[in-house]
C-alpha cells in the first residue's frame, strides 16, 4: 500500500471541507423549509438541528486549521 503524497492528502482534506460545508448549507436550507411550514417541532427538524450542530463544529475545526 502506498502512502498519499502531501498534495494528495491536502486535496482530500479540501474535498472533505467542501463536502462538510455543502452538507451544512443543505441542512440549513432544509431546516428553513420545515420552519416555514410550521414544522419546527418535528422529529425530522430536531434530527437536522443535531446534524447542523455537528457540521458547524466540524467546519469550525477545519477553519481553525486553515482548511
């Protein structure tokens, strides 16, 4: 098994950061849609809320490391 080069590893981290931010944006958009429908107390909304918290924390850590 060969190890990835530093450039390949950085590209993988950049891809991961992009995926996290895309998922965060989609989660927020879905939450906004549910809230607009008056469904902010549903189980789905609460699950999305938990996912948003997690994604925001991951994003904050990525930003703290310059990614």
